[in-house]
C-alpha cells in the first residue's frame, strides 16, 4: 500500500507542476499558430462569411504576390547589413573591454542601455536625427554648408537607417554576450600561448575566436529568427510621418511582418491571406531553427 | 608603449560609449523642450520645459497608460516566473519516463516565434470575448520557453536534492516543499527571470498595437503614439512620456544588472 502510494505521487506530481506551462503554451502560443494554419486556407476578412479556398492563398503568394517577395528581400537587406556589422563591432568592443582593468562593468552597463530602451523611443529619436529639414544630422550638414539628405524619405537611404537602428540597439548586447564568452575561456590557454611566444593578435585569432564559436552560433541563430520577425524598428521610423505610408518610401522598408500585419489589420483586412503569409514565414523560421539546433548540438558532441 | 596602448584603448572605449549614449541622452534632453523649440536649439543641451511636458501628458491620462503597462508587466512577470520555476522544479526533482520528451518540447517552444500566431490569437481572444481587456497582453507571456529552459538549468545548479528528500521524509507535501524549500534556494534565478520578463512585456509594441482599441486600455507605447495627431504632434510631450517610461527599466537594471546580464548570457555561453 505504502509503495503504491509513493509511486502514485511520483507519477502525478510532476504532471501537476508541468501542467500550467504546457496548458498556457497550448492556449496562448501553439493554438493561435494552428488556428492561423486553418485560417490560411480561407478567404476571410475577419468579420464576413468564411470561404474555403484550399491552397489558393499559398499559390498566390508564391506565384503572384510581388510585394511579399519584396518584403522578404527588404527584410534580408536590412538585417544582413545590420546584424553582421553589430556582431563584428560587438566582438571588437568586447575584446577592448576585456583588457580594460578599471571601469569594465561600468562601460558594459553603459553600452547595454540601448538594448533595454523602449523601441518606440528608438524609432522617434532616429526620426529626429535623420529627418530632412529638422533632423539633427541634416542641420549639422547644412550648418557645415553641405547639401541636406532626405534619409527617411528616399528608398535608397531609409532601409540603411533601419540597419543603423539595429546596429545601435544590438552592438552592446552582442558585446555583453561575447564578454561573457571570453570570461569563460580558461586563463591557462593564454598563459601557455604566451610562453610559446604568441603575440596578442595571434592569441585573439587562435584562442579567443575559436572558443567563442558557441556564442557566435547562438547569436547568429537568435538574430536570424529575430530578423525575420522584424517589425518595431521599421514601423516606428514612420509612425510620426504625416503621410501614413505603409512600408516607407516605395515600400523599401516593408518587412515581412509589417506586410502581414498590414494585410491582417490594415484598412482592407485579408485575414486568411495574411495567415498564409505568417505560415510561410513560420516555415522559413522552422528551417532556420532546425539547421541552427543541428549546429549547436553538433558543437556539444565535438 | 604599454601605457600608450591602454590610453588609446581607454579613449576608444569612451568614444564608443558616448556614441551609444547619444540617442538615449537626446530622448531625455529633448523631453525638456517645448515642441516648437526643439528644432531651433541645440537639443543636446537640456531646456526648462520638462515639468510643463509632464503636466501635458498627465492631463491626457498618462497615469492610466502607465498603470496599464504596470499591471501587464507585473502580472506577466510574476505568473510566468512562477510557471517556469514549477517546470524547473519538476524537471529536476522527479524521475519520470517522458522527461526527455518534455525537455525536447521545451527546447522547441524556445524556437517558436509567437508573433507569427498573432492573427489566430486575435481571433481566439475575440471568440472568448477577451479582446477588449488587458488579459491577452498578459497571457501571451506566460509560457516562456527561454524562461523554462533557464529555470531548469538554474534549479539543477542551486537546489540540493537532499533537502527535498529530507523534507519528504518529514512528511511535507509537494507544494510545501516547492514554496518553502525550493523557492528560497533559487531566488537569484527567479530575480533574473523576473527582470527579463518585465523588460520584454514592458517594451512590447506589436501586441498592444493589435489588441488595444480603446483609451482605457492604452499602454505607454500606444499612448505616446496617440499624442501625434493630424493637427499637431507634441514631440516634447511624447519624448517626456518615453523618458518617464524608461525609468522603471533603468531602476530595475541598475539594481540587478549583474543578474540580468547573467540571465541573458546563460543560454549562449553554456551553448
């Protein structure tokens, strides 16, 4: 009797402790995604009669929808300029800070501030810096006698401004990650290298960099996932503009998520079609995640 | 030679820090201006209009937006941390067959981009008539995959299983053991997760954008957006609201920056 009771408890208690997490995950995270899959087979504005259209939405996305593919290219363009630069800068500053004897954590905290600032604030401030007539940078250019540049209003500049936002926001974060990684490298490695007469440059490329591989892998995966979901930065750069343009000048800043947000909740809602876009995006991110997990686990086994 | 090198390093670090501080400083400094004056002066130097801007935003119900943001973030923070701590406890203290499966599931939940389900989530919440409340903005944070993963590894490293065993022999119930014995052992981990959850929900922009459709439910980002109208955008007031909204984050961060950074880096460095 006693034994049976103990076994019972061991079987049920873990379930009780795990249940809230999995119930919440199902109700508020997984079910909405599954429901989106269902909605992606509909022609539906969200309030009228649902019409089942099968795979038509997907076929349209892949064959007709130029704007969707433009948004994919925009996202890649903004992200692939922003994140790699932020990562290299973050690594460089981490290496600089790591050798600093005083004020290390002070500077680390200071550079981490952009990462915790509300995105809304970042969007507004960047508008004030880069705006053509009143923006600080352009007033500086004008003051020096130069020609002002319409950074936010032209299609060749605006995506770059968003990349700069990404760099500004994430460099401190990447730096912090790399610093933590560098702290975890055992000192003996450096001491042994010094005895062998290695220069500090050699140390960096032969010891520091290879040992940071797992940090880099983690950052590349999480940034890629983040990149594909980019919305706040792009959307907020244009919120205070008088003309309510979707996607910025010539839609050059329309990211995938902004596009599907606009399709779903804009003036002409197409919930079904937008859901199909979300599902395609889900597929892209799933592929990236699986490749990423493989890379990370592969590292662990080695 | 060595000294010169460290001076150069110091100057570079200082310069970089200044650049990364400029937008932050601009937010504060511009919030002390009357909107019309911002662009006629050098906005790097603060002016004297801050209290006027504070008055402006509080007269248009900023306190309600602030309160809403607090309600959402505090609830999201407390409940999600508790839920994740329970997972961390269960995965370490009990032995059960499906453990590996659960672990894989949690790893997978970490990778699921929840924003993608936002349309389905909106329809779901509308069907249960919660779309005009603050609840959808809280619910979405509750099951945090990263949080669960973090708690599993934290409980593993800081809860001695012998303590749990001896409490069981003394006849304590499982919930009593969890709240009275396990929780005090993992306080640093709980604090880290609290900070992260607060930050994420406080800064969240897209969910309020979709779910908030009446004034009483405004959160800070939506409130700030509402200050821009077709007639006049009160930039000074907007920035003042944003500056005030950064204060809780700054306080939390300055109290717990070590824990905070530890939590963020945990996943990467262990990798």
